[in-house]
C-alpha cells in the first residue's frame, strides 16, 4: 500500500533493511522503524496542531507500544498518549509516558479501574451510565474526580464491527440526570470513532461528527460551555483543518506518525514513511514464493513487495494477499524467480500489537544506520 511512497521518500530505510537482514542483524518477521523520520513527522504534527489550537494525544498500537518511539514522540512535541485499551495504558506508563486518554475503543474492566485511575489519565471514555457509575464510585473512594468523555454512537453512525458501543442521543437524554449526579466524575467532553474516513482519496467527516455536534448542543443547553470534542481517526497535518472546521478540540494521530494514513499511499504529504516490514523467502511451491509471516494484517491492502539480497538491486513483485481466516504462517509472492534467503520488503498499514512480529528501531538511516534495539509487539525489549 505504501511501497511506492517509501521508495520515493525513504529509500535509505529500505536499503538499511536489506543490509541488516542479509547480515543477520535483524530476523525475518520484523518491522523496521526509522526513528528520525518519526521525530520529524511528530514535529510537523505538533506545529500544525498548535497553530490550530488542537490538543494531540498520540496512538502507539500501530508500532507496538514501543518505548523508544513513544519517548521520541514526546520529545518532539506531543506530550501524552491515547491508549487503545487499559493494558496499553499500563505499558506506556511503565515507560514514563503520560496518559491523556484511555477507554475509547476498549472500556476498562471493573477490577482494573483503580489501577488505571492511579495512572492519572486526563480523560476516560465511557460507553454507558453503568461504566461511568463504576468509575465514579472508585474515583470518589480515592478522593478524586475523574474527567470523562461520553462516546456518542447514534443510529446511522459508522462504527466498525467489534467496536460497537456508546450513547445514542436518546440514551444521552435519558441518562443525563443520573450522569450528573455521579460525584466522582465530571463530563468533560464527547468523542466518537471514526470521525474522518478517506473516500476517493479525500478526507471526509463521518455522520458521527454530526451526532457529536447534536450531543454538544444538547449539553450546552444544560449549561456546559467548555466541552472537549475528541475526534480521532486519520489525524494528520492535512486533515486537522477539516477537524477544526467541524469543532474538534482534540485529535489522535497514529498512522501519521509513521507516514501511513490512507492518504500517504498516493500523496506526498508533510509526514513521510518511517516503517517497513522485513521478512525472508522461505521456500518456493507451485510457481509461488512463500515468505515467513507472523506480522501481516488483514486490512493492509498489499499489492507489491521488493525482493533481493542486494540493497541496490531489488525487484518489485506482486503479492497474493493472505486469507484473513487463516493464520499467517507465511505470506505469498506471485513469482518463483527469487532465491531462498532473499530479503522481502513490504510497506503496508499496520497494527503491530495484534501480531507476533518484532520491532527494530533504527536511527541515522541517512548516514550510518544504528540499531537501537529489537522489541516484541508489546514493547518489551528483546535485545539491543
């Protein structure tokens, strides 16, 4: 999906990957991340957000909760993270990362609420009055008041399968009196997901945003005047003005940090590609080459890969996408004109935290590349 963009904008990362793999420095089934490019992408995002007065929380799940990458993002202008689930919040906190937002895609289990509150997150998203009540009870016991976002999910809104949940407008009106009676929480804002989708290579606001605006109007009529409007998905330099125009006060860049939102596949944007998948030809069977897997992702939209053992002489070959119902023991290339042991380079949309891939972090790609460490998909250091 991002192979051509990576060839154009970060060929040195590809060459580093081939050299490192052929020399046994990194194994197959490894994502290689260019730390300097992540830093530059973060600077672009931070500057744009400050210009528009939008607060950013960064997402790490796409590069495996990696502590080196996360701390580099903090150092370059985005100070706090959004955690996709409570386990990510704990992992990030252990590595010194402040938590801006947790609970949005995955709610907090009852017996983990105090653990998460101990991390002092700025905001926790709740899908229901019951979730808010549980957080309020424990926060009150701890002598604190936790700011919460209400996730809006009205009829007709776009919600991915497996991510359902939230307040419809009718449910919000039905529950608001009880929500306001909870002493341990404060309604601080609204959120939804996704708030932007890429259609015909252009970003567009989803109906979810319109539902958020309706919910905001309802709450403002009840006396709320400083509500945060948290609008995640596809946050990048080229979508922030659209977010601002539609009332966003917060965005949550993830793929933009590695130059891999859908828009980056076809456009030269301020953020550039910083991440590739490196593996190796395992065997050839029935005119197809099979490569070691473990790090593929069903929504990656791969079309081509680069193959070879000479970093200056790689061939582009077609990819046969994996069946998402099967385990990705291997990936498949539509060719037998390769050699066992050849390096294979992919560049696609990632969600490393749901794979068994490794993450290798490299700096100084443009001069003398240096490997900073190899990590598992949960951000744990394997070797350095």
